[in-house]
């Protein structure tokens, strides 16, 4: 959903990326996994402030592509690597809430599955369309998912003992909403893919 606003931010992203133009974009992609790893470690140790700060490190996910465009180093492998590292980051960010005992594993597994499904549907659909269609659609894309994770962490940090309904804490309720919206996003991508691919 927020993806449609990304073109408006490209100038700012380019300015931020310029100091990194001497670094290979693929290296920046690898560096982008470091904040999620640290987030995982901090959350396990209940260091919520430092875990929260690690979300700021996710800007590497944005500048690697910008650097590739500026230096004319956009490659098929770079896109493949970026997508692969994003999935690793997603696993670390989501599973950390389960390993730390903040969110029940039943909820974690469902949210992780749906998050990976949404990403798979886009890549598989666009591949089936031979690059002629875009499936960057839906109300819960990666940026929105990360925002929900930030909210879940803030809820746990500020209201760790508050129970909302049926023994679910606030972070778990946020995860449940995240799961429902991600499921809707999967349906949206399937519908869009059907309408586009049936004409190819």
C-alpha cells in the first residue's frame, strides 16, 4: 500500500544513498541483514530500546537499490540477492517475538507463513507474467509489516502485562491483526494475478 508513495521519496533516498556509492550494492544488501540479527539478539535479552533502534538500520534495504541505480550496477543477481536477504530478515524479525516469549508460537508460525506467501505470490506471479505485470499490490506489503512489528515491540515495552482478550497481550493482538491483513493481501495478489495472467 505504501509502495505507491515510494517514487515521491526517490529523491530523498538518492541523497541518502550517495555517500555509499563506492560500496558494491550487493555488499550493502548483505549489511542489511545485520540490524535484524542484532534485533533478534536484543529482543531475546529484553533490550527493547536497542531492538527498536535496529529498525532504523533497515534503511540499507532501501539504499542498496538506489546505489545500484546511481552506479548503473542493477543486475538480475542483485535483485535475487536482495529478495533472498529480505526473507532472512523477515524471519529474524518475526521469529524473535516467538523466541523471546512475547508472542505465542501458534501466532508466529501463521504470520511468518503468510508473510512468505505474500512475497512468493508476487515473485511467482511476476515471473509467470514474464515481467509484464506488477504484483506490488495489497494492504500489507513489507513496509507495512515492519510498521506493525514496531508497534508490537512498543506495545510490549510500554504495556508488558496488559491482557486484552482471551489471554492475548497487546503485541499478540497486533500480530493477529497483522496476520489477517496479510491474508487479505495474499487474496488481493491472487485476484490481480488471475485478471492479468488470464490474458497472457
